[in-house]
C-alpha cells in the first residue's frame, strides 16, 4: 500500500486550508461557539463554491467527483481548523452512500443539490444504550419509521437525514426529510460544543424510493464512512493541538529556559507525535480501502476503520491531555484555543464508539475470519 497522498488529495488539502484560514480563523470559531451557531454558513458556502461538497455529476459517479481519499484530506484540514460544518456526515459519508445505493429518484432529487450546497445531508445511526450500530432499534415497518437517534450532527440545518433502521428483512438505510411533521429535533449539548441533536421519528412515512439498496451492507458502509470522517477530523484537531503546544513550549520560559528543553516536556511532545502518526497511517489505510483502490476481502475495510477509530480514541485522549498539561493554566483558559482542541478531541474519542467498544467490535470481526 502506498501511503503517499495523491496529487488531488494534496491540492484539495491546501485549498481547504486556505479557505479555512481566510474564512474561519480561531477568533471566528470562538464567536460561533459562543453564539451556539447551528453552522458556519460562510465557510459552508465557500466549500460548496469550491466544489468540495460532493459529486457534480452523480449520473457518472464512477471516476468523477471526490474519492474517499480526497474527502478525508479535506476533512482533516477542516478538523485542523475546528470547522463548524457538517462535512463528515454530508460529503464523506452521505453523498457516496446515496450515490452508490440510492434510487434514481433519490439521486436526482438530492445529489446535484448536495454538491452545490443547496441541500445538506446528515446521518443518524447512534442510539441510546444497549444497541450496536449494525443492529439498530429504530424500526421501519407498516406503521412507518419509529425510534430515537442520538448525537445527530447539524440536524437543524440539514434537509435530509440518512437513518439506519431495522426491518423484518434486516437493517436498511432510509432517507428522511428533516422537516417532516413526524420528525422531532431536540438540541443536545455535547462535549465538543458543536451542534448535535436527539432526533425522534414518530411513524414517518418512507416511500420505497427513499429506502437505499444494499440492506445491512449499506448500513455498515455508512457507519464505516462516518467513523472515518471522525478519524480524519481527529487527526486534524490533534495535529493542530500538537503544533500549538510545541510552539508554546518553545516560547514559554521557566527557570530561565524554554520549557520545551526540559526532558519530560520533550518526551510528552514526542509521544504525541507518535500517536498522531499512528492515527494518520491507520486513517489513510482505511480511506485507501474504502476508496476502492485495492481489492478487499469481506470485512477488511471495516477492520481498518475500527483500527483507525481505536487510534482516534486513544491518541485523541493522550494528545488532548498533553496539550492542556503543557500549556499549564493557559490550557484551562476558555478564551484560549487549547481548550477547544481538548473538547473536540474528547467528543471525537467517544462519538460512534470509544476505544473499548471499538476493540470489542474489532475482536468479533477478526474472530469471524479465523
């Protein structure tokens, strides 16, 4: 496997970094967070204008638009800037799944608008207590779609939510308009202070054209891509946290010398670097496999995603704490950027499974291959 970024991924990462630095610098992120803004509208519009939100020509999706490697490159840069936009659920997960498994009617209705920013997609797969992402308790039957999903990102600004649901024939993904009268949104405060909602479905009528093909395999693909987006966001956030911490360690002096020259501090920064490298490599491997650039055995891509999500949880935890500890009292100052990296990393650590949950799933997948 070649871990060298493609030329397109490198160019898109640079483009995204330029947009983020110009549109949404750190002080704007603080303003949006303080105002509890449902989305950074200016940044989302810029991403749409740059063609980063999806396939412009879904009818010729093969070889067109952005590959998973490329959307992951964009997501990483957005994570570096702590961007307040639903790029992961929309572009990394939602658009590819609808492109691959949506009916002609759904594709025509949704994808061109999604690519231009006219419509926004979010994803609802998490539930509260005693469930697995592959076996949802939300039910689709003759009475419609009923159940509750938690931690649904940016639901208030989304037009369509992709929902995992159980049917008598197995799990499926369905596309539901967020403004349906039988859909209820309740804002939920989350660790990272990004917009998240509990979404209740009370007998929502789902036409056949809005049930995606592929059954349980589509549910798995949706979850894999959403987890991968979290890993990319985590890689960006932790990389930025480490860069800011290293800079602080070079400038902050104690006992007449920069604190970065003390062995204990230098070792913690080195450990953080190694953690981020592990996260970066496993995220790249998963993105490579999900991009279809290599032949895979059943379950291989999901195993790679789970490995990356484990690193996102473990590395995120350690790097976030290192950033706060090395910053000292500044790391706890809510007017400083350091605490925002910490909060984003903690949210990513637990979203869609913390380290023990993911390891349990990973063990089951590996055992099934024996």
